[in-house]
C-alpha cells in the first residue's frame, strides 16, 4: 500500500506546473504563476482530478484537512501565521478586499 501511495505522489509531481499560460499585453505567452486552491503551483495535474481524494484508500478530505497535512492554513501560509487586520485578503490602507483566488495567484513559491 505504501508503494502505491509513493507512486501516486510521484506521478502528481511529474505533471506539476508549466501547464497554464497567460498572454501579456505585448502578446507574449508566459507561464502563469501563483498557487492553485490546493497551494500547489498553477497548472499542477492531479491523478483523479483533485488532491482531496486518495485513490489508494478511497478517503476524501476537505480542503482544510488537506492543507493541514501540508502544515498550511487556508491562505497557503504556515498554520501559525498571524495577519494584521485578521486575514491577508483585506488591505487596511485601501479598505478593499481581494478574493482568495486573486491572493493565491499573486503568491510566488
């Protein structure tokens, strides 16, 4: 069983990143950066379509459970991270809040 889990994890890593691309204003195609909702690089491929389902055990995790196994909070930061203003989505200077997707797309590994 451990071997199957290792193979599944390795296969997921082989298909990671560089799949997504954006076109700049100049028309240049550049790899899209940032993180997806699972705190992995944008474009990461998952066997089964999602990292929340373990095909070897048949178990399904919530996003929060999955991220906690990686030591991350819902914002893809270490679990013990403290934010001014309560969360990183709110900009105290402008009073504006960005979406979680916008925040993650702006994160760099």
